[in-house]
């Protein structure tokens, strides 16, 4: 095979290496970390793994000229802790890719050996480390420099040398320990930093770190300080507060009134624990579930999703996957994206590091890929023809597919989430969004006008002459609470509005085993309930899709909802047409009904009225 002189020179230059260091470093810089906050979380991991009880994250800013204006830009980012520190040999190992100090550690949150160097060079071109075990004056120092690696100058981690911790960092810290580590990132390419200012970087880090390390923070095992400085003037100084997606903790970052009390309640009588037999040992997997308290619904009728705590909950949608007390990710693939109920439940799955392969933990500890993919798992789609459930599970076990260990957990979560969603829906049934009240003018008043008009034209029914007295009002409340599962307060508001506005028809929802999309329920006092069956797919795809506070929705979401509702309506009509065609004996009668119903519909929705 002929090779050009340029290719020969390149081969000689890299001395036959399969993966030249410069190319490997470039690939590593572009892999793994979702944003700067996740990269910083990797360093905080290292600190906590080293026994640190106090971690400080600094963003040092400088003014630079950007389009003829001076703007703040990050010049340095540092993480300082009071952990055990490292000796010279461990420090060099910590900076080698894939050769960390916790490769075989199955007890803590570390293990993979990629964290410190990979997280660092994903954000900057140079990382310096000071570490000490007998006071900061006795620290040792070494570094990694991307420029030196790419030029071929650096082919090994420099041997650490004695170098006291710089005094400016001692002054910036609230507490320098007898032992500890200082990691400093420098030489940034602006496109690699997710946020340009120190404040934005640290505010987003607090949200993520508060959720990742919520258990450590809540138990007093970790104190994380975030600081932004410009010319040694502090512009941001914040302790990381626990951010609990289950909203069962107190003293969290949740906005008032739930900053010092739980916003959710435990689902069921207690949390559940699963036992998994893997490689001859029994391991426990905890599944914890919660759902919103009734007091999350504002009394003034405003949409709870628009409240500060509702917006906070919208950022914590999904199943929290926790490994050894530290969250890997908040997986929103378990949620129904457009459903407003999703922010009002919480699920946490916690497992030990011994099950890393079973759950599919990635080497940057940002995901559990196997478990996440099972959010869409349906065993029938993978079963062989005629294969039953237990036979399918047994086949996975025989084939060494460890997903069989997770199927029970996955099915339990899916089943419970369906029940939680139903309870949340009942909890919020009849609540008007945007501050609307039940006695405001609504489509029920329009329908009542048409109802009375039909009666005045001689099409009177027995219900038209019935009086909605106090007894009928009490019976309506009882029906809404007992049969339709409305909150009693909401039921009384609906009944009071019926009486105040002299309504003859109301629209309500309820779960029904019937195949009907809606039922007609006649109540004492001449009230007709149109009861939409929430189990019917038409309710979910038509009515619920359009039941939204437009002030909280994006334009793309609104377009999607309108298109979905339009398509659903067309399919409903297609189903009617097919029903007509198939019922040959009753075809003429059905067509007559359609004709008469069309005349009635024309009268009810006439624009003149």
C-alpha cells in the first residue's frame, strides 16, 4: 500500500500509537458532560468521596471588552474542600484518565476513575491541583495542560512538587482544613462554558447540586458554599440548599410556603423495598413515591402550576435515580410531557453501586441507561410468538439479560404512577385555572339557555319543571363527592353556582367502566350532568388536551394541542361512520338519529345565539 510523505511523517510523529494523545484528549473534551454544572458536580463527588464535610465552589470573574463594552466573564473556577487530601502517587493517579483511586470501590459514590481529568478538560484547557495532608503550607501541586498534551510536550502527569496553597485562596475560603484539595480551572474557551457569568453558573449549580446531594445536605454530611468574586469583591455567596424532587424534606430550596415544610405526602402507607439477587448476593432497591398535598391548590382559584412552588416543581419532573445516596439523573422519560399532573408526583429509585451493571450506570455517573430505557419497556413487544410473561422473564434470565431483575420494579412504578395521576386528577377536579370561578359565565350557561329555549318551544321534559331546592343542592354535592370523587369544597362551589345562576346542565368528569365517551346523568332538581368518562381515550386526547391555561403554555405546545384535538374529533366521527356501516339492520334509524342530532347541534352552537 502506498502512503504519501505526509502520512509517513504523521505515522512517524505519533510513533505508531493507535490513539495519539492529542487526538484522545480532543475526543475526551467533547464527551460526557451535559453542562458546566454537571462537570462541577463531578469534582464535588471527589470531595465527598474523600470525606469532605465542607466544599467551596468559586467563580472568579474579570471584566473583558465584548463589542466595545466591558462585561463580566469567568476567568477561573475552583473547588476547595476539607477532605483527606492525597499523597504524590494518588494525586498522579487521580489525573490519569481511567486510572482513578476508586476503580474497585463499590461502597461510595466514586469508582470510575474518569471524573477529575475528564470533567476538568471538558470545560477548560488547564487544571491545577494543590492537595495537602498536614496543613496548606505543606501542599503538593501538579497540573494538566491541554496545549502541552496537544503539542506533545506533556505525555505524563508531572511529578507533584511541594508548593504551598496560594494565599489568595486561603483568604477566599471560609475554612482551610488541616487536609484538603484545591482544584482550579483556567484558560477557558467561552463556547465550552454553559453560562458566561459566575452568578448564572453558580445558581444553576445550586439547583443541580442541591438535588444530587440532597441526602448528604439534609443529613448534615455536606455543606457546599458557592461564591462569585470580581477583584476579591463578593457578588454572590450562597449555601446549596437541598432540592428534593419528592418534596418530603424540610428546609429546602422550594419557595414559600413549602421552604420549611414538605409540599408532598408519602404515597401509600410506606415506601417499598425490592430484593435483587445478583451474582449470589441480595441487594436492596428502595422505591419511594410521593404526591402533592391538597394545600398546594391555591384557595383563590389561581393555577397552582403558575405559583413559584409550582414552577419549582416543573423543573423536577421525572424519576430520580439515586446511587449510594447521590442522584445520577432525574429521568423525565417516565412522565407524560404535556400533562400538568406530572409536576405533582415524585418517584425515587435508590440502589447500591454493586448493581451498576444491572442499572447501566455510565462512567460519568450521569445516567442509568438500562433502567431509563425500561420506562418504555413492554414485554409483549419483545416476547416470542405465544410466549407467556413468566416464560419471557425466564428466557431473559437464561440469556444473561439482567433486565429480568428490573421488570418487577418497572411494572410497580408504572402501575402506581397511573394510580397517582388519577388521584391528582380527582384532587384538582373542578378547580378553575386563571382565577376563574364556578359562578362566572361559562358554556354551562349557554347550554342552559338552549335547554330552556327548547322547553319554551313545546319540547318540555319532566326535569324542566323541577325546582333546585336546598335538598336537591345537598344531593348534588353528595353525588359529586361520593360518585364523581370531587373535593367537597369544590362540589359545594359547583352546587352553589348551579343555584345562583339557575343552571339546568353541568359538565363533570368521572372514571367509568363503560365504553361510552360520556354519560347523561339526571339529578334531582332538574339538573342534567354530562359526565365525561376520564378512562375513555377521547377525553385525554380531546377535552383534556384543550383544557389548559394558555398563559403557561408555549406557542408550539398550543399548536400541538389544537392539532391533536382536531385529529381526535375527526377520528370520533370516523368511528361513528364505521358504526353506521356495520350495523346494517339499524342503519336507517342511526342515520335518522344523526340527522336529528345535527339539527339540535346546529341550534345549540348557532352563532346568532
